[in-house]
C-alpha cells in the first residue's frame, strides 16, 4: 500500500461516522443505509424484520439488531448494541414510520394510535436512547414528511404526527448548543408506507399521488448531505419532493 493510499484510507476512516438507523429494513431506511455505507460510514440497522436486516447488513457491510421503536427498552437495547459493536454512536436517523391514511369520520382509532406510537413515541424513544450516548456533540436526523407542512383529506392524523416530529426537532435544536438536529421532510417517495392503508377511498387517492414518487435514494442522499457538513454547520431542515409535485 502506498503512502498516498494509506493517507486516503486514514482520512476516510477519520471522517466515518457511526450511524444508527430505525426502520432500516425497507424504503427510505434501507436506501439511507446503502448511501451512507457507500460513503464509508458505519451503519447499524434496526427494524422488526430481522431477515431483511440480516440480508442488507451482509450486503453493505453493516450490522443490525432487532428494534421495536414503540418500546423504550427495545430502542435502548438497540443503541447499546451499536455502542458495544462500534464503541460509540455519532448519528441517529429516526426513520421508522407508518401511514395508514383514512378520513377522520371513519374512526379508525386503532390506526390513529399506531401512528402516534410509531411516528411520535418512536422518535422520542430514539432521542432518549442516544442523548446520553453522544460523547462529543452528536447528530439527530428525524425523518418527518411534507405532511409536516401541509394537510390534506385522509391525512389529518398522519400530518399531525409529522408536525410533532418537526416541533420536537426544533425544540431539541434550541435546547442543545452541542448537538446538530436535522429534519428531513420527503414529498412522495417510493416506500411501503402506502401498503398500510386499509380505507379504500384513501388508498385510491394515494394510488394517483404515488405516480410521482421519488426513489428512496434521493432521501438517503439528502441525509448524507446533512451528515457530511462540518461540525459547526447544522442543516436544520431539508424538504425533498418531485419537481412535478405541487
């Protein structure tokens, strides 16, 4: 190995970060893991579907542990496992989310509860697990949605949960001067989120809406950009959507 190659490798290692990602078994989480691993970061993957995590980790050279974001104990164990594996955690990507859209009058209250549990409590559980583990600064990346900035029929509860993600992120940013906090708000993006919609009317609306979908890698690229900035630069929010999405 030449001295130039060794120097380049040392620089890559020095810039490499340990990134824990929730909801990493598909969609934006999987795409983000691929993008960050390709950039030289150490990725630690979490989700409920361990078979998918195992296959992805083997492919990209990462590691994984089972994760139920609605459980504070599960998220804590997940982060502890990452620290045990890599010695530290530098970045949390709070990505896990669900989107069973429906009209409020349909009273799908169990689905409302699920969105609150995953989309809000899951983010809080992630924050609670990583803050004590950040040895020097740290970076929390919360994946919200364009729904944090707009509301449409069938999406009232979902948008409310994503606005909560935005609000929590902004509050955390203001409280900590040693912490970087980024909100990523995707527009319509390829994912499995729409598969959880059980109401026929909401599903039909989403079918047309998703014809404009961005590849999930576009969101992974945005997250990689935020992570790659110098320590004194905090990218507070990135909104990413298709050019043709109004």
